[in-house]
C-alpha cells in the first residue's frame, strides 16, 4: 500500500511538473500502521510528525484538542503584551488595544473549535491583567467584574468582547452554512457527524443558541424537527404543547416523518386524556392541512432584516441584558476615551475614593482633603464645600441646575437638559468632575497646592478648550468657555465672601 502511494505521488510529479520535497514533508500514522513506521519512513524518505500539526494556522488532531494545544494562542497574547508599553498607555488606550487586537487573536481558531473553559480563563486572565495594570507587575484593584465589563456600552458595560459567547457565534456560522448550502464538504460533514469530532461537538454545543434566533420555512420537511425547531408559530411546538412533548416518542422526528401519513405519524407513551387530549385537539387542525412540497427547506435568520446570518447579530443577542439605558449619553459625550471610562467609574460608584478603599481593607485617614469630612464619591464631587463652589460657577456659566449626587447627575439631570444645550452642558460637567478628580489626586500624591476652587475652574476651562478638536461644532463651546471665564472674573470679585464661610452657612442662594 505504501509503495503504491509513493508511485502515485511520483506520477503526480511527472504529470504536473511539480516537485514534492519529501525531506520537508512529514509522515503521520494511525492505528496498526505504527507497527510498520520504520519501513514507511524508508519508502517515503520523510520524517515522522506528531499530532497536532498545523495546517493553515489550525491545529489538526484526530482527538479533541487539549488545553496545551492552545498554547500557541497564549504565546501570541504574551508576545503582543511584551511589545506594548502598558504603563505608558491610558486606560482608554488599553481598552482600544484589547478590543482591536487581543480579542481578535484567538478568533481564527475559535471559528473552528470549541475553546475549553481552561483556555478561556487563561485568555481572559491576560486581557484582564493588561486592562487593569498594564505591564506593571504590582497588582492593582479590579473595579468591576468581568461579566460587567463584557456587556455592551449601552447596557452598562465597557464593550469588551466576551470570548466564550464570541466562540458560540463564530461556530454558529458553520451551522447556518450547513442548513442553507449544498456542497461536497456539507455532505462529508453530515455523513460523518455521528463521530466524536472536536469540530462537530463544537457545532452541537452552539446549536441550541443558534436555533433560538432562526425559523424554518417548511417545504419538504426533511431537515426540520417537528417538536424542537421553530416552524409553526414564534416558538417550538415543545414549548407550545409541553404536555404532548413530554409523552411523545421519538422526540427528534422530522416534519416529513410526521406528515408522511394521515393521521399524523405520532406515537405516545400514554393515552391522551384530560388536558393532553385538549392540547392534541388544538394541535391537530393546525398540522392536518399542512402541505409539503418537493423543494428543500429554507432557514430564515430572524435577527437581520435580510434574513441572512451574521456573527455580530448573534453575539449581540446573546450578550444583551435588558436593563435601563442610562449609559448611552456617557459614551456619546465627545471627550477622550479615558475620561469616558472615568465617568463610567463614577456612574458605577467604583472610583477609588477613600470609603471605597476602606472596603478593600485600606487603613488610613478617610477624611476629604478639602474639608476633612468622610470622603465618598457623592461628597467629593457634589457635597463638599469645595465642589459646591465649583458647581455654582458652572451653574452661573451654563444655567443647568446643580446636580445633587451621582445618581441625579446621570439620571434626571442629564435627561432634563435642553436638547440644544445638552451636549455642551454634559461636556462641561464632565470637565468639572475630571478637574475635581485630578485636583484631589495632585494634592494627595503630588503634594501640589490645590486649595482654591479657582484652580479647579481654570483646569476645567483648560480641558474644555483641549477637547474642542473632538466637537462637531465649536460655537456653543466657545460660548461656554467665555461664560466660564466671565464667571471666574465675577467670582474673583464676590466669591471670596463665601469662600471664608463655613459649609453650613453656604446656601445655594449665596453661591454664584
């Protein structure tokens, strides 16, 4: 057999004019062929290869891939991370690299194989470590769970791709091709699908989620399962008639098998009495007049307008959680990405103020650096005497009411802004919160003097000016800057009166 194969390869060389380099080729043996391995090596002049071997970047093995076989994917992660200077990147830059580069590295392999939980945990570890601490070896606080980070931005997350869900969406593309296309490879897969192929087992894992969002247009009924597929109504018949499905046998019968005779070819484990008989009398008229044709069944994808499957549509459907949309305006805010993430932290209440640090067993003085009360997020940004003065100047410049706390800021305060002023007012509030946070950090870590609210106001004007390049129109932005500068001038004249007052004496009517 081996000599005949060698003759065929030599004949191929003569007929095609191509030369086979046997010294660079590898020989793979299965089963009893290992007993004659030495003679095969002598005949072909090849070295012996080991499984898995790579073909077009995909590891090929007759068994299920082990976690160690995914090692090359992990090495690619580590190689990329070593080349990036993570400590010099902002958190916005790291988020961009994770979504555009790191999350894309394993996608090719994940479009063929089901990644094990161990592999996914390892890849998630690399991404999480890079996002929270860059390439710094010192462990830093994780401010949110991975499940929250992977949610879409309009659903309260940061939009980091969830690899396990992406894996299911990528494998589902093969299921769609099997259902809607005819070809040699489809026939081969369907003929050998009863085996324990790693590829086929991955498709079976994705099948349940895939079929939830598609429906069949029944023609000959050969491919459509009577009970489990969506073909008569918005849900499968097993969900519409659970009492009948529980006693039906077999449960994987197709529509063609059921409607091949009259009455329908269905058998039951028990007699149909009571509610079961009522359900059967309701189902029977629906299927009795159903006529089959000679054309093959068609599959329609319900998540796209044209009915064609897309990985993106399935991923978004699987990852989406129905929660109130309170974050959309944060991400539409035309500020740098790292500042938007800062706002997201503020919205989630996870900024590392001293009360949140204390929850992580940090032991030190918990008082605010500006007024010596207990530092919380609401206190630092809204309730502190220092912050109230800054918000008063902003109120004088742009007229929106001063927010009471973070919940008010990201709730009714944003929603109540006039549509023609919403964008600029939100940008001004963003710059104000950002300036307060940087001012507090400069005072604590850099020992810089930030004892005057006017320094924060100056910083706010600076940030609004520097973000002007990101805006669609700068006319309203210029008006905001001019009004802020005018309010600064007025504050210099009258502001020192209430700067010397105690917080309890500082009423909103006395503030600018």
